[in-house]
């Protein structure tokens, strides 16, 4: 099965960003369980990077339960399932997303919700997909990879392609224990991938700090390392309303506290010299 088929002569050429000398930094966003705001964070980070002038690609890596396109309210013409089937090249499945008045437009590589073909990919197929994403990263400044929740093998294989993984955790006990399991498995599977933590849906900053301390203390005690805290995001019902309306909160209410918190996290994720954000 080929992920990079020759371009059809009768298909219009997509205008892609020029290739870079070095690939973009790939930042994966993961979680031990669903419902903690992982996709919201992925979309908001992509928007924040794009607003800062970074050519950004958001990849829906939740194989089988993709929902980035739903949350963005877009209807892509093609997706990763078509790539896997061999109908299109990986770069031809990229869909541009208009940033509207915020000028935060970025590209999306959508998945397909409920796709058994994606959910049941073999290890070799996922490895080829990860290699294709790394090659596609040459056309961008930043790549955000929205992983599936949990620790199944294909999720870990995609996470291994990232330079950094941001673990999204809430104060729910199951979120904390499942996040620890994710961190432990990824540490053994891909020890060179940097892991950081973001605490979402915080009632107070102090509560968010306590949640981080509990998880990081377990990591230090049992795994021998302490993931850094990239930031905390305050709880706000506006996030849920934005998701329901299929709009990004950064475009509808950019001054909201969750957006400001996410932008602050975006600052911490760009650690390379000269990569500071100016949102």
C-alpha cells in the first residue's frame, strides 16, 4: 500500500508551502482518556502558532475516532482514509482552514470518524504514515499532531514521530491515572520524545498546580523523571459552547481566559531561539 502516489495529470495542483531545509517541530497532543480537551488544545495551539505567522499543519491522528473537522465545522474533500486507500497523496489530503478576522489560518490533515480502515492499520502502515508526516513537515514551521486517547499501539507509534508530546490532564482521578500510564508507556517506547504536561479545566491555578504535582511526583518516584508543566488552562463554559457551534474559541472570543492560557502554553512550547510568539 502506497501513501505517496503519483499526482494525477487531471487533478489541479494544490499550492503547498515551500519546503524548508529542516522539518518543522512536531508537537503531539495526547491524553490518557477522552473528554479532557485534547482536540480543543490541538486546534487552539494550531491557531495560536498560525496567528504568530508560523506555517502550521494540524494532523488528526485519532485513527478511527477523528473529530478535528467536526470541531472546526469543515467538510474536507478528502482525508487520511483516502490516503490509506491509495486514492490520493498525503499532501493532497491537506485542507486549508480560514482564520477569519484573526488571520490565524492553518492547514488540516483530517482523519475520518468511525473508519475501520484507519483504526485497524498495521504497524508497518502506521510507520509509513509517520514517515510521510515527517516528510510533510518539511513544508511547515509547526506541526500539531492530535493523537487518539489512551495507550494503544498505533497511538504510541504516531507519538514516537513527535519531537514533543503535551499530555492534557484534568483533576479527575481517572484522567490522572490514565495520563500516568500514557507517560510511562511512551517513556519506554520512545525515551527521546520530550514529554510535558498541561492541566486543563482548572477551577483555580492552585488546584491545577496540585494536579500537576500529584502526577509529576508519581513520575519522579516510579519513572525517574519529572515532566515539566507547560501551563494550566482555566475552566470556562465558553469552550463547550464553541465546540457545539463548531467554531474555534480563539476566533469567537480571543480574550477569553482559556485562550490566553493556551497562548501562554504555545509560548513555552517554542523553545528554539528566535521562535518566540507575538500573539
